[in-house]
C-alpha cells in the first residue's frame, strides 16, 4: 500500500513537471518590449569608435501576433508583422509613396540562429529592468570569446523572435552582423493589449511574395 501511494505521488509530480514545461512553452504575452541597440567591439565593454546612429527595436505582442519595429535615426523605420503559430512574416515597405507587404519565410527572421549556441551559467538570478533574469553563455564561430547574456523565464523566448534555443526571453544579448557586433538591451516592458489594428496590413499596400517584389524592382530599374 505504501509503495502504491509513493508511485502515485511520483506520477503526480511528473505530471506537474510536464504541465510546467508545457506551460512555459505556450506562455502567452501581450504588451510591448523595447530594446536599445548598440554597435560594440568584440569586447562588449569597449565601444567602437566613431559616431553612431541611435537604434531601437520595439516589439508589440498580442498572444501569437507580433509587430516588430526597427528604428534607426539615419536609415529610418522598418516594420515586420509576424504570426507565431503560423510561422509567417510580412515585411512592410514604402517606396516612392507606394506601400508593399512582402511575404517572407520563417528563415528570414533568424536565418543564422543555428550558428549560436548557449550554455547556462551558474549564479544567482537578479532583477533586470523589472524582470527576474539569469545568466547564460553565448558562443558564435566568429567570436573569439564567449559572451554573457541574460534571459528571463517570465516571458517566453518566442516573443523576441530571434533565438529558438534560449530558455526564456533574452533581455541582454548579442548578434553578429555585417555592421559588427550588436548588443541588444531590454530597456522596458509593459503588459497590455495592443489594438489589433496595428497587426494588420495598412490599407492600400500591395501584397507580394519576395520573388514578385524583387522582379518588380528589377523592372522599375530597367
């Protein structure tokens, strides 16, 4: 009888663990995430010399809908709509007064995600801009040293739309790009329900595949 009771308790504990893991993967978030972007050296503590543009990334989320706004004080604004469940994205562009909604594949969101590997680092968790965060080591073949990043399990990683292997939302992370090493720092987050209208394609935009858009640009150049 004692063995049966013990087995019953073990089964309940296993079900609880499975439910927690499943709940983390499907944890819903609605609100706003604002990241500050800096161009940094291979050593993330040393700034690259020269004048830099101000850059931010704003992510609006409503359950499985994302709107990602990349702001650059020199190059302007780039917007992207993403449906997480359907794994589809649309790039919003405006050229010579005409708006385009260009359908892009899931590989365009995190094309080089496979080059990044992560290893959890021991240490105490701490609050980072309001979120309980933990350290994790990031590796990339183009970096000579591992970099320390921070993540929070309070929000699922899918809402950053950048790393599939991060165990939570990255609140401090790095990306290797043609411009150099970019550091993303979560400045603030806010929970609320953004209006559904911001996740819709603006009226008057032409909906095109990437191939159709590129072919159209070639024709206009000719």
